[in-house]
C-alpha cells in the first residue's frame, strides 16, 4: 500500500449533527437524544440512506458509507434539515488519531493536516477568505486550539490556492473538532430547523382546513416536539380516493415530511349543516367552530391526544375576535393550542412559504366555512349561543357520533 492509500483507508465520512443547547438540561436529555436519533434514522431511511446514527458526547454522528456519492449526501443533508431538534449539521471527514504523542505524533499530524487540506481543496477559492476553527473535546491533548488553528491555516495557505485568512469575517470556515480518538473536519455548518424532536412532547390533533394558517400551526407544534394528527371537515361526503386527489391530502403529505408521518381524518360536515337548516340563524360561524372543536375533542380522546390545535390568529377575521374565540373555546374542555395567535398574516405567509405549504394552500378549494356565513357576527354571548344550540341540535351527542362514524382515516407517510 502506498502511504496515500493507507491514509484514505483510515479516514471515514460522516455527517455531524448538533442539537440545540436549550431545553437540554436535566433528566429529559437522554430521552431527547434517543428520540432525535430515531427520528434522524427514520428521515434518512425515507431518503434511501440506511446509515447508522451514533451518539457521541455532545452531538450525533451519521456514519456515511464509503460508497455513498454526492447525490446521496445531498439527499441526506436535505432530510436532516427537516428534523426538528437539529441546530446545525454538516458533512465531515473523521480522522482517527493516537493522542498526538510519542511515536504516533508525526503520523497523527500528517493525517489531520492531509484531511484539512483535502477539505480546503474541495472549496478552493483564491479570492475568498477563510479561517480554521479548532475545538478540543479532549483537554489532555498536547497543544492549544490556537496552535492547531495556526498550523492547519498555514498548511492551507502553503499547499492550496487559498490566499487570504480572515479571522473575524471569513467567507469560509473550516471546523476541526479534536475528540478523544478522532478528529472531525468539516467545511460547512448548515442550519437545522431547531426546536425539539417530534415525539418528545405528546400528541395534538390539529384542525386542518384548506387554508394557509392551520398547516403553519401544525408545523409550529411539531417543532416543539408534538406528534401531530389532522382532522378536516369537508363539505363533501368523504371518500378515500377523492381525498387522495385533494389539496388537504397534499397539505397533510407536505407536513408529514416534518411531522414524521401523521394520520388524517376527514369528516363530513353534512350532519351539522342539516341541523342548521332548521332555521335561519345568527352566529353560524361560532356554532360551526364549537361543533368542530367538540367533534375534535371526542376524536382526540380516542387517539390519546392531549390538546387540540387551530390556525386562529387574533382578530385576523371576524370569526377570530377575542369574543368569538372565547365562545368557541367554551365548547371543549381540552386545551386548544393556537400557536399563530399573535402572528401577522404576513408572518404566517412567510412561514408557510418556508415550510412548503403555501403553494398548496392557495389552490382553490371549496372550504365549508366560506359556505356558512358571509357576515359573521363579531360578538357572541354565551347564553344566546347555548340557547341556540339547544334549539338546533337537541341531540348533540348523536350529531358528533354520526359525524365521526362517517369520517375516513388515511395514514400519511413520512416521505423524503
Ligand atoms: P386557515 O387558513 O387555517 O383556514 P383561516 O384564517 O381561514 O384559517 P378560519 O377559516 O376562520 O380561519 O378557521 C380558523 C381555524 O379553524 C383554522 O385555522 C382551522 O384550524 C379551523 N378550521 C376552519 N375550517 C376548518 C375545516 N373545514 N376543517 C377543520 N378545521 C377547520
Ligand atoms: Mg380557512
């Protein structure tokens, strides 16, 4: 074996995955890391990368097989970028070392320098500036971080096309993390979505409409670690094939990339509508909201969900005045999470674009709310609402039962 081949045989490829430091204190930490690791594995597999994910102190490491090509690495990077709990990630070269002491020292230095040079050559740019940042996980190493930074930076200047070092605002930073038995060399820190791993924070049932807001609300809760299922009320009789051709399905699929799968229930709103026909009434929208929340609460109980979620944003439309939100909330005992409550429409649109639901949400769709009321009341009085419900829906239990019995359930896979 020539020396070069020997070096390459010792090195390996990996992807470094860093989690955020926040929320990582105390007893939950091992659970958090275990969940993140499982989620990463699941997402990677969906992207066709059946790679091992290991936990090393302070981070996770995805072992990239020798034969993986750039396309596979790119797919893996994209998948990891959709896993909540990831603060940043980046492809790395793993270079083993023997402690940089004794007879080993020279070989250790050569190997690490060669790996840094190879990384630097990949991104060579004589007009750009660079910096080398070293972190020493193992404080027993016989050098300081700055020594290593100087040494590797000097080698890069001498051996490659790089010409300019800038320690304050480098265009490119090469990161070297020297750990107990190996060093990680990487040239990129790609931002992750942060948040907490899905599965750490219980289950919520999201009332998913065909609009822009509720998908964004579901995404935000998944970002805080919730498992998310969806319930949609449709004006048509639900049928699996039609649902699979609808924008609701597309929205659910698009979200399931982030939520690692989900279940979608589509329930008809016909039974409610029929009951409502008995008389021309005010407050239809509030009655509708109370109806969907009650039905959702019943389903959530069956699923082991601990809360409901909606895309409400305070005062965005007439149905979302504080008074109407309060009148709706009274219908359910379960907590109703409204993560968008203080968002401006523009902020919601920006979020929806970023997560990929906006383009789907703006497609035309027959939303049942649009059918109900053109001039919703902005104030609702609890006693009046209760009296109306008693008159219109003498058997509310039955209304909910019929509605949920006619619901269709579809499993939404977690795709790449
Ligand atoms: P969105 O953009 O989410 O549709 P919106 O601003 O259009 O919200 P509304 O139509 O008043 O607001 O609905 C408020 C919330 O009620 C929605 O975010 C959603 O959570 C729930 N909701 C409305 N219509 C439905 C429906 N047909 N099925 C399930 N949930 C619904
Ligand atoms: Mg809507």
